[in-house]
C-alpha cells in the first residue's frame, strides 16, 4: 500500500463488485468465502459501504461541518452545530464520521455489512446500533458474525465504546491487510495529507491532530491473528 492508497486518493488497489461497492482486491477470496458461509446459514450478507475515496469523505466532512448533513449523537438525536466552536464540531462529527484521509474505508479492507433478507418489506437500512442488537432485524446476523467472522480473517474494530468512535456493530475489518495499513498510517502522513486540502476547520484540526489520531484513528480493538 502506498500513501495515495492509504489516504483514499486512488482506487488502484480496489476491486469493484458487480453490485457496486469496492473492496481491496486481496480481500476478495476471504469475503466471498464468508459470504457463502453466511448464505448457507441463512443470511444474504451484503456490503452497504466498502471503499470510500478521499474526495467523497471530504465532501461528507465539509457538509457535516457546515450543517448541510445531520450530525447525530449517541442517542441518534441531531446535534445543533450553530453555537458550537470548531473544536466542538470536530469532536461531534468524529464520533461517527472519519476525517478525510483517515477513514479505514480508504484502504478497501473495511466494510459496513447487513443482510438484506432480514429486512421487512419496505424497511430501509439505517446503520443504527439497534438494528444489530437484540430484537433488531440483524440480531441473528450479529451472533453469527461474532462466532464465525474470525475464521475468515474479519473482526469488529469498533466492537465497543473506547471513548473515540462510537460502537459500530456493522463495521468489519479484514485483519491480514488492515493491520498492515494501520501500522503504515502515521500521524505524519495524515498531517501532510490534510495540510494541502480545503477542509472545513482545517487549522483547528491540525492543532488537535495528535490527540485526534490517538483518540479516534488508532483507538480500535487489538487483534492477534492474520
């Protein structure tokens, strides 16, 4: 992985599936094997979001910072940004959205998943934690993944709240590649990437970046396989 691949500024490492989402080409066999096993268990395992480019993540960030896109809190309530400082906006956004250049989705190793056959007719995917918890439509899928995903090299980087990114029970990461990417993804690389971009709150982000890097970017579950 080179610097542009790590920061989502190229998709040269990505294989785009027929349904649209892209994943790292070296992850394809493991994904297909897990998808087949899930199918045999009764789950139509589907990728809601795979590779995400730097430009798309930048657009999401800037629109959230301006209030054009909703920013939500842990209780799924919309946060009013009007009277917040740049610093407070940054922390509010990063609870659920990554900085451009720092999203694990840039790597192609991380995917947001669900099972479309578990949704009721007319029910739309929201990627909210309740959907994956007890009594949610994907509760059984969550249990299956907890028991089986590691057999294929996958794990949940945001399996619990560590004071950074909120719990994301839909977010799977492919350890054999993601571990290497995380080791290569340095604070220096992120600083260089953001310094030349038109990103909202840029100076405050750069001032806070060492702390943001520790709290939100490398603050994930540790894995000892793959």
